[in-house]
């Protein structure tokens, strides 16, 4: 649970329990740490290992990496600053946290880029040596913030990170550059002590990672342990902190990013369907990791085809679906634009594929590493002609698994392309994932037509209206499909006006019928209705849920409805929304779901919008909701 | 290994709707005629096309067929062939479909050497959209979209294919039924991306584009039929040949001290020679036949091999083990 800074800062004092006699140990309910440095400083790695340590310590966690699109912007510049934020807590965590309670800044640029987010009295840990005249100039500082009193409202800890790392590694035989690159492990060790994290998981990880280069392994372990020992022995930090384990549902967990969960969801679906998985994809930020993950799983079997472009990515998937594979394509906004025509063909030929749009901030190239939700209307309507298809959106990194699985299940059952939406925040963010019992995953039944008796390519199942999946290689079912308007049942090219309308309406009816798959809408809060409900979809789930919880804690009549299914919408959604006096739609766009809500339900909803390539802060939502309650 | 099937088994029940007199009819008839010869069951045969006159082709074949979107047929076919290597996959495209909107997919499919048979009908015009110039139209082509004549230099499909490192490249003509049959056989027997340029007359919008190559009285003077291991001889009386003058090919009259031994001997495995022949333009004759044929691993086989190797090494995929990969902890 991301507590507001005053709550996190005003932690309960507990007596010193063990550890170094020189240090007190204090209890905290929730801490948010942001690791920030140059792209090459290894901040993502330090952050991810700290996250793993925290998960093993039993905390609930959420993370959000924030890195530049440039792989290596000039060293020391603001453009090259890479950050990783982790929120770990003894309560339930919904977001990576509004503000860092601790900022680690490895150089002046990292300090400058992140300082605005640090609350007054927040902890800032900096590497003293990095604040050289040259680095200060690169970051645009005219005077040294460590000495000019501009940081007086924060608790600044100036640590000789570079010097201490260099000293600890003096006998490793590594050159200066290699030693410098171990600073992140020193920092990780120091923070691991400060928050009483066990470092065994990091040691294990390093041993695996540097198995073939023992000298590098040795140096990294030394840096890690030196940082830990520094925290313990120095007087720098008056106390260390303890964040007790959260009360978590029993089971087996792993930490997972949205992209990995997406990849695993697809593999699980293909395994359940008993068919090979085929991914046709073109590299694009922030979607490429799904391609990377799946490329390593060939034995399942998984085919990954790095296509020549986005169009070939989706087209090859449709070709594979025609042949009977579980076929998917992955992309982000710019690629969605390019795939639109082919998706329309999949709608018309009624072939099952899943198109994953891992949204990023637009328009055009926009901010490729930053999240946004501005592709919703494109997903719903962005094809020529009448071409409805199901749209599903994931709420959290781990939820990407279920949503990817569900997307395949629906695609196959209804013989339709399905769009799965996530975004850059989910893709790279991570959280603990309660591993599912694979035997209890819903059935995905692949039922290829084999009987030529009475076969026509477009005869339909009475309930689902889906057409038969008749794959090449099946004797007696030879048939032709294509994009031209086709006759009912036979699929033969037809220009009959009445037939065209019949087919358009039949396909629309098929998609609308998927509503039977959607569970009743859950209201978090006043289930019988109340003053205001916040409606959201996708990655805003965590921020909205936390904001609503906080306001309810203050006695406000505020509720939350989260949508996983964007098309079709749940049957009861209109009725549920109408139970509230006010409906607010919170989205990271200019207001897209709100248009659908107004059009479908004639509800004059209130918009809450942010288009900054950053998730909603909980405080932004609570402020907006509070204002709306007063209006 | 001809099957018991006949030509009519490959004729679908759909009425063919090309313009009367279109060269496509002759190609369709020859393909239907050759299919039984290949011995591949109908259900194992798939025709995939893009958009354009030529791309109506799959509707007329009584096999599996997929009429896709403009230019993208090679991409659809790649996805299918990779996951279903048991299928015999044909791509039917045209000069606009394959070389303009779909140029990217064509070159990549050729360089990857996906085991596809690609028929590119080249009529040097856009027929379905009623007569605009195409990327293979000659400079100065006057059409509705280029009333003052086109100004852009055309693609040569053969050299595009060779430049993409296609492993099999040939050219034939719609009206040369025997030669077309021979090329289809060769292309089908080849493992890898087989590229067949079929010069095809559009009698509505570009009639007579290939008259020099098809008119009986004159065609022998303009057609150079390539045969592996044989000297480059042409002409009605087979009295002309191609000789190298330094690095340049030239037409020579046989006799008067010029003999067959002076002529270039065709070698399908010589890529440099294939490029030279592909670039022949008047006064040199237009080569038809196999320019280039080489054997190299196919993309689909290599990809499936990687899957097989992974399975042999790691065992079949274990979903439960996969989900538990990495740092896992248990909460009690």
C-alpha cells in the first residue's frame, strides 16, 4: 500500500532489536526507493535485485522503471538519466508509489531530473565524487547543490560511493572502468543493510550471471558486501529500518514484469490448446521483450518470426492461424496503425489471432518508453469498414498473464482476432505473482473441422456463431477464403447488397455475443450505489484503487469499477454505473473510454485525464475526486 | 510421382472472371494442368495471393486458398509455411502487388529462402485499378495517372530477385505453354523460394507489351531461351549468339569464323552471369528460362530444426517448470 509521505515518514518507533549495537532499528510500513543514475550506471539492475530481495523478505511490492529511449545518451546529461522505483510494504501495494521516500542519485543529472518528486524531508543519497565540476556542468548546475544549501529541506546523505568501491576492489585486478561499474552493487549493499534486506538472492543471482567470469563475480560480490558493511559500521545512518512482511495470500510466488507475464500467458494458452505458438513481430519499444522471452522457448514449441515490418508480423500470424497455430503478434501504437488492414482481413476471414498493443505515449513516435492509454479508440474502431473485435486490457503486470490467456481462449472459441492492451508501465513494471495451478486454467478447446459431410467454410456454431476452423491438410475441406465480401455459409465472393449487410451484422452479433463470457461487474466500495464511482481500465487500476481506498478511509462515498473487457462491455455495466450520482472516468488519454460510456449509456461522465507519459499519482486522483465530490 | 488426379480436379466451381483474352487464363490452365504431375494431394496445396487481377487466382484452384491483402501474400505464406512445412505453398502476385506495395515482403521472403513457389505475373500495368503505370512500366509510359509519360525508372523483376539472393529465378511467358510448364516443374522441384516472372499480356490496358517476344514471325529474334550448359544461341535460324567482348556481352552472327565455342555457355549456378543476363536490354535479346538456381537451407526448415534441437536438448516444454523459473518463494 503506498502510504502518503507523512504516514511513511512518521513511522512507529520500535526498540532496537539485535543488529549492530550502534544502530537503532525502526519500523516502517511502506518505503518507496528510487534508484537514479546514468544509463550505464546499472540502476535498473540494482533496482530489480532490491525488488527480489524485498519480495523474498515477504513484502508486497510494485516497481516502475523509467528509462530514456536513447540507449546511451551522453554520459552525465539529464537525457541519459535512468531510474527504477520500487515500493515495498507490509500492507497491500497497488502502485509503485507517488513519491520516493528515498532517492539514490548517482550523479548531478540524476539528482536534478528527480528532485522535484522528492517530498520535503525525504532522504537523498548521493555519490560525492560524482559531483565534480564537469558533471555539475553537464547537468546544468551553476553551483554545487551539495554545498549551496539548496537541498536543506531534504535529508541528504553524501557517501563516497566511488571512492569506497574503488578501495574495496583495489586488489581485484580490474581496471578503473570495470571497478566504476560495480558502484551499483555497493549502493545495493548499502540499501540492503539500511532496510534489512537479505542479500543471499543477489549473491545467488550474481553467481549465476558471472559464472564464466570469476574475477567480475568476485568484484561484484566484494562491492555488494562492502556496501552492506559500510551501512552497518559507519555512523552515517543513525538507524536501519524494518518493513515487516505483508499479509499475503499463501502460495508460491515469483516476481514478474508485464511483458514476461504476457509471454507466459500466451505459452500457457498454446500448451492448453495443444497447438504450437507462433509469434510474428517486429521489434518496437516497449514490446520487444515479449519477442525476446518467447524466442527462448522454442521447445514448447514456440515459433518466433522477427518479420521485416509490422505488417508482415501480423500477416504471418494470420497465415499461421490459417494453418492451425495459436498465432499472435505484439507491437505498440505505431505498429498498430500499420497492422490495421491485416486485422480487418482477420475479422472478415474469421481467423483467430491475438494482437497485443503495448501502448506508449504518442502521437507519432512520441515518448517510446513512457506509458499512455490513447490507443483505446483505435483498438475499438481503428479499421476501415464495420470490423468489430473483442478488446481486453490488463490491469497489473501479473494480470497480463490472465489477459493474454483469456485473449487466446476467446480468439479460438469465437474465431476472431482479439486485441490485448497493456502499456509501457505494465510491460516493465513488476509485482509478485501468485503462480496459478496450470491444471485449473480454463479449457481452450481447439476443434478442427475434419468431416467433409455438410462442410462449408462459413457455416456457424449456433451458440457462438463462430465458423469452423478448417485447416489446410484436411482432405475434402479444400476451400478459399479472402477479403472480398463473401456469401453466407459458402464464403464465395458475393456482391449481393443484402448478403453484405447480413454478413456485417452476423459478425457484429458474434462479437457482441462474447458478452456471455464476461463475469458480472464488480464494484469496489458501495455495491448498492453511492456518490461517485471511478471507472477505469488498464494500468490505472492500482492508482485508482489506492486513491479510492484512501478516500473511503476518510469516509467518502467513492467506489471503483475496473474494466478488463473493453469490447464487448459487460452486460450490466450501464446499470451498475447508474447506481452512482457521479461517474468519473480516469484514463491516461484525452478522454476515450468516456466517449464510449457517454455514447453507450448516455451517462454524462466526468473526465480525469493525464497525458504526460506517467501513471496517475494517487494524490492527483484523490484531489480530482475530492473536487468532483464538492462540485 | 504423378497422382491419380487430373487437371479438372484442380478446377474450382467458381466462374473465372478475368477479361476475355487476358493472359491469366493461359497461366491458370497450365498451372491446373501441371498440378497432378507434382503428385501433391489437393489438400496439401495452398495458393496465397495479394490484391490485383492475378491475385484472384486462388479462387479458381480447387485447393486451399487465401486471397489476402495488397502486397502481403509472401508474409501470410511465410507464417503458414513455417508452421506447416508439410504444405505445398504457392504465392501468386503481380508487378504492382509484388514489386510496389509488397516489394518489402517479396525481397525478404526471397532472401530468407522460404520454401514458396512465387508466381509474379508481370503485365507492366495496373489492371484492376484500370490502367495506371506500374513499377515495371517503361519510362515515358502514358497512362491515366501519367498523361505526360511516367518519369521513374522501372524495376526489373529478375534482377530484384537476384539482388535479394533468391535461390531460384526464372522467367517465362503466358503464351509459351510448353516453356511455362517446364518452368513450373523446375520451380516446384526446387527447395526454397522459387521466383517465376511470367510476362503476361493485359489486352485491355497494355496490349502488346510483349509483342516482340510473342509474335510468331519475330519472336525468335528477340527471345533468348536459357538452357543450362548450352551456348547462348537465338534467332529464327539459330544463327545468332552471345559472345563476351571483354566484360561486355554482344550479339554475334554465327559463321564467318564465329563458332558456338566462342559463345557464352549458360551456367545456372553462376550468379554473376545471371545478373548479366537479367540486365539484358535491346539490342540484346530478352532471356527466358532459368537464370539462377542454387541450393541453400530454407528458412522454414532451419527454423523447424531449431525447434527440434531445442526439444532434443531441453525436452518438451514443461509449463509448470516454466512458470516457476527464476526466484520463487512460498508464502504459508
